[in-house]
């Protein structure tokens, strides 16, 4: 495989208006981390860069709602998000934030360079305006119908349903997100990046240059935008939260969040370089640097069209070599949603599954939405843990360590002559680094994770076929050779699992005694990725390993059920919150109302109406008489449970026959949250009237 001199790897800047969930981890951060860790293991010069995206309209909306400042919002979530990344072992070289001074300076300088080169169009146009809020409406401040797909909840900058990138004035039936008003048009001056001017370059660079190596989902989206024709795009906004436009005559205007956010990769790289005493420029400007953006599919237009056009217009920067965007991860069949609390939040996961970060990393990788939307289910999570991590990976390591301890006091035994099977096994072992690397370098992380598991599978099969626990009684020499081979596989797993399961890899190295400072100094056993192929001995005879420790533990059904119950509770809460309220019926007069005669009755007999699922035939004491009422409540109650219930009865309803039984009145019911019927249940005595005459007016 050909490698450039250095790598700049960026992961989408998370937006600081909420914590992060499994969808973010699966879509962007775990694959990016696997890639970065792998490259470091093969000895590459890597800058793995990220930071919080702290500008833009949703943050100001959230701040307004909560009665705090936008800075309060971003401070809070920046801290939460940063901690989650650290907790899950996402190994950024630098995690910055776009409110940092270095970023404001870098973004303003970038804008000025383009401005001075005449790369913008300056234009006074009519923009949507909310007079009541005294605010221009762009981006998330305005919603309306998408002109491309008809989605009625499209935003002023993007339709999340079809992925179209929009201008606010494109929306059909626009509505202000602040007041709900229909906006008017008002003149304002803005600076536009003429994307149409870059169309030829984008066509050549992507449509011709990256036809083969970019993922089909990314390439296809980009192609459809370019085929649609690109238009100038405003890169400034009338807002008070963001980076001020650094030129004269731009008071009250800030850079569009999608103009400043990708520049955040550059400023975060600068911050890192300052800190570690490096020069940042080669990481962004040297042709021998490979730039890779890890993002979710909703960010494709910004990373494949707008940001490259900006970099190209600036003139001194390299362009991304690849943008391996993932599709979306769903949760138990439904779209992940922050507002509907349909998510698995990382801080919550860690509380409920302490020290099991690798299980989630693994489940999300093995089922990553690489080529199409995919579903995370708790059952799959449990199966990945129990059937793969516990039964295959953990089981193999445990057998090797326990047997080595039992037979040899934990000392790696001496190998004698290798059998054909031994030789084949060791040869297969040496092939694994390349096999896994080839998948990683093609951004096929699912495939890579399964190859890693195949190595553990091979180890298990080797032990099961060779049966050292039987041979130990008859052939000590052969047993030693078998255990020596098995220990080499265990050692390879400690290294090759690092990108995928960094916590497990650490633990395994410690069990095998290969991450102690002595072992590292001797450079004998803490192997690099390529050592697995090139070295004949990974764990030498005579080396002392430690005691067995469980790497993974079984996850029981009730633990999974608790998670499913939590989701069911979320769903119910959403249904209640989103229940459609029926419109009020036509107004009636007081006279109409006073015609109703309602009394409190007691059900004294009840039986199911034969051949009718919904009907119960009741005898009700109304205080006036005992009468028959047929009631459609049989799906909510059995006959037995309603006897003795006190109910509200409309007694002067004209009698009507239901299935041949005459019903003389109506029992008033209402509905519980789950749709079950409930009696309007008066806490009084039989025969009491529900007053509706003049006496209460
Ligand atoms: Zn749309």
C-alpha cells in the first residue's frame, strides 16, 4: 500500500446544542478513530482533529428558550461532549472549539483573503424578515415546504428529508421559527460565494477524479447537486451570534456557520501544532499530505462542494483525498431524534454499562451504516457481545492464559518442531495485518472488525483441534508447542484489536505483560502492526505473563429488557406530547346544554353481548330506575370488573336498539394515555344530578 508522508484526519465538529448519542459515534467518530489509531500503529504522522461547532442559529434559539446566553449553552455542551469523547477513547490529537480566539482569527483571515482576491459577489437582496422579532430569518430561523421533495418541515438552509441544500427564500410557505409569523421581504447586503464559478473544477476533481475511490453514496449525492447546477451561496448572515464579518460596512453581520465551521479544522490543527511545537502548514498545504474528512451524510454538500470551493478559491490549501461519509443509524426501527429523546446517550450508556465502552464501539462498528441506513437494536448489541466478544474473542484469550498459568506458571513455553497445522496457522496469522489494513484503508470498518474476529476464531479452532488439555497428559513437548503458537495469536490480537477495542487491547497487553515499561524498553513484545507480519516470535519463550482476567462479560436478558422498557417509555411520552387534539365542535347554546340530563348511576349487572367484541350489556341503577344500557367498553373492561362501578349516565338520550337489545342511555367515558377507556367516575352517590340548569350560571 502506498502511503503519503502525513495524514490530516478530521471528524465532523459536533454541534453544541446537546450531548452526543450512538448515531454520532457510529456515523463519524468510531470509524475516524479506528482509522487514526491504525495509521499511528503503522508509524504514520497523523493529526486527528476535531472540536465543538459553537455558532449558528439553533444555539441562539435554545438559549432564548432557556433564558440563558448562547455562551452558556455552548460552554455546557462543549464540556459534556469533550468528556464523552475521552470516555469512549476517541483519540483526537486536538479537540478545540469555534468560540476560541484562534478560530475567530483564522476564519476572519480566511474570509479577508477571499474578499481581497475578489472571490465573493457583494449583493443587496431581499431576504426573509420577521418584523415582530426585528430579525432577518435564515437557516433554522425559518421553516417551510422544501421545493424539491415537498417536506413541510424543511429549514432555511437545508431539507433534512431529501438532503437538499437550500436558500431561505427557496422555501414555499415560509414561517418564522421565532414568532410563527409569515415573514416579509426586506433588503440587506450579503457576500456570496459563487459556487457556479467553481462548477468546472468540481466536475473535474470529483466526477472525473474520484469516480472510483469515493463511496457511491457520497459520489452520487455530489453528482446530483452538480448536475442540478450550482448557484451563488451567501456566506454571511444578519445575526448577533457568530464571527463578525471582518470588513467595513458589515456591522451586525456574522459569517455563516457553515463558512466558519470547516475552517475550525484548520484552527484546531494550528492550536495542536502550537501546543506540540510543530508547523501546522504542511498538514494543510503540502501535496504529500492526505486529508480525509469523516462526516455523516447530512454534511456531504458542505464537505464536498462548499468547503473545497473555499479551499480552492483561497489557493494555498490541499483538497480532501476522500470524504467517507456514512449513512444514518436508526434505533430499534426509528430515526434517532434528540427532541424526541429517541437515542442512546453516551453519558447514560456509561452509567448503565460501566467500563463497557468497547462493547458499544464494537457493536456500532460491526453494524455500521457504511453503505445504507442501518438499525441499532439492543438484541443485536447483546448478541454481538455474548456471541462474538465473549464467546469468541474473550473465550480464546481466557483459555490461553488459564492453560499457560496452569501448565507453566504463566511462563511462555518453548516450541519444538512445528507441525503442518502449526505452520499454516502461523502463516495465516502473519497475513492478518494486511487483510485488516486493506479493509481499513478502503474505509470498510465493518469488514475490518469481522476480520479481527476471524483471527480470534482461528485461535479457538486451533485449540479445539489440537486439544492441548488432552495431550498434556501424554505428550508434554507437543503441548508446549501448541501453547506457544496459541500465545503468539493472543499477542497478535493485543496489537490488532487496538484500533477497534482500545480498552480491551490495553487490558490484554497488561495480562500478557507486554505493556510494562521494561517490555517496551526492550522493544521485544509491544509489537507494532507490521511486526505481526514480519516477526517470527511475538511473545518469546521464557516471558512471564499475568493471571487471567475476563475481558468481556455476558449481558443478560433482563439488562436488555430494561433498555427496551426505557425506549417504550420514551415512545409513550412522545405520543402523549404529540397527540393530535381534535378541533372543538360547533358552539352550542346554553339552552342546548341544559337539555342534557346526566345522573350518577351504579352498574349492578353486566354481561358480554354474544358475538360482539366491543359491547357489554349493563343493568344500571340511575336513582330513577334500573335500566339496560349497551356500552362499547368490552375491549377495555371485562363484565366482572365493571359491576359495582359508579358512573355518569346521560339518561334522557333517545333509546336505540343495538343488536336487538334496547339501550336506554349513555355512559360517559374518557380515554387514558394508552387509549384504554376510563369511566368519568363521580365520587358521589347514586342518583346525584350533574347540574346543568340555570342554578350554576
Ligand atoms: Zn426536501
